[in-house]
C-alpha cells in the first residue's frame, strides 16, 4: 500500500512539474518529486542512494533551479484598490479569476515573462512615487485604470489584447505614465 502511494505521488508530481505553467511552481514540484523519490529509495532498502537523492535532488538541484529562475524575466504588476481596508484572501480571490489569472497566462504564454503581483490599498499617487512597478492596475469604484509607459512593449501588448486578457471588466481606462509626466512638467 505504501509503495503504491509513493509511486502514485512520483507520477503526480512529475506530471505537475512538466505541465505547470509557472516555472517556479515547476521547480517546487521537482523538489517534492525528489523528496518522494528519496522516500521510495528508503522503502526499497537503498539508504545510500536515498542520501544521494536527498542531497542532490532535494537540496542542490532545487537551489540551482531557483537561482536560475531568478534570472528569468519578471514583469512587476501592482494592483491598487483604495476602497479595501485590508487585503485578505477574500478580496484577492474576487479579482483572481477575472484579472490576475488571465494576465498571468497572457504574460507567460505570449510575452515569456513571469508575472509578479503586489496588492495594496495605499493611494495610487504614493505607490507610483515610492515603488517602481512595470504596470499598475488601479480599481476605484466601478472604474479600472491601467497605468503603464508607452515605451513598454509588454504594456502595449496588454492594452492591444485587453478584450482577450481582461474580459469581465467593461469600463477600463488606460493612462500612459510617461505622457502624464510630460504634460505635468510642461505646466
């Protein structure tokens, strides 16, 4: 029974690692796969191989993969909703299906970027002054504003494919930060 559990776990986590859309999740699944492989070797009375698998598969390889993925291109997105007092799982799950997941899939499949999302309820002006993100999504009442630079090719692709990427939000306004900055400087 225990052998069946181990072998099924190996098959499941190998599949997760191969078919995952997210590179970092794939690395985590590979680490879990190596851990289950270590337990399998121990179950088959091969402690020397189990120690080698634990050291190499779980330890060194996972760390090396994570360091390699850190060099992978990351697109930094900040979601701002000033109407929310505290961001919790409930407020994040509200936007997960109609904003976050479609954006993640679009960036990973078409642009080759790993999206990194930050959530905040601080004022958008303060966030844009103090933090440096590639792209801002600002929710204010029923309106959704997308802030980005006109020189940012990825942002322009998101805007061009907005009807495919963000389907459930109807009233979206796009603001180019570099144009707003120039017009404010001219005044």
